[in-house]
C-alpha cells in the first residue's frame, strides 16, 4: 500500500537549483585543493634492534597508527626473548610534530602461559621526511599464576623516513 503524499511534499524549483549549485561548488573546491596537502603518507624505518617501524599519517597530518616490532630479552632459563609487535591506534597524543602512547594488553598464549605486555612509544617529526623517537616494552610471563619471567627491551631508539605521500 502506498501513502498518498501527492501535493504534500513538493520541493520548489528555486530550492532545487540552489542545492545543485551548492553541490557543484563543493565539488569544485575539492578538485581545486592541492593533492599533496591532503594526501595520507607512510613512514617506514627501523629500531636500534634492526626491527621494523611504520607510521601511518592521515589526511589531517596526524599520525593515526604506529606499528613497531622488537625483542624483549628474558632472564636465563626462561626462553631467551619475547617477540613483541605493538600497534598503537589511536594514539594517546598525536600532533603534527609529535606522538606519545602507552598500552597494556594480554595477548592469547598457549598451554597455561600468560603474558602481560606493556609498551610505550614517543617520537617527534624532525623534518618533512623523517620521524625519530624511543620505544620500550616490558613483558611479564606467568604460567598457571606463577611468574615465569620478566622480559624487557629497555629504551630503544627508532627512526622512520617518508616512503609515500
């Protein structure tokens, strides 16, 4: 069954023309903006450990995601090291020239093991094509409720350069 709306909701011709002109103006402004001014960019690099770092910078010029890999050495007899891949998104603090974030999580672990991973990243943009900063990770491994080991990267440096934009 159709509702009888004939004659009740008519859009005036003048209003339709104004909306059409406004839409065309907005589209023209979008096409006229310089392409580099609003383009998302990616920065890639390494840590002092030789592990990868990636920063995704959004159209607004702010870092929207930081991904960093590291190895946290563990005490002797506990397995050697703990590999950590930290993804910071969204970041606690992100300005056009600096970033900062800290996180804590419990990733799934097999056979009664459990790892609490605490990570922290900070950085600053030192030029239009380069970011640099520090990162650290602490891992507490437990097995059936007993502390099995504490692994720690200590503070490590990182740098990343522009690869797209």
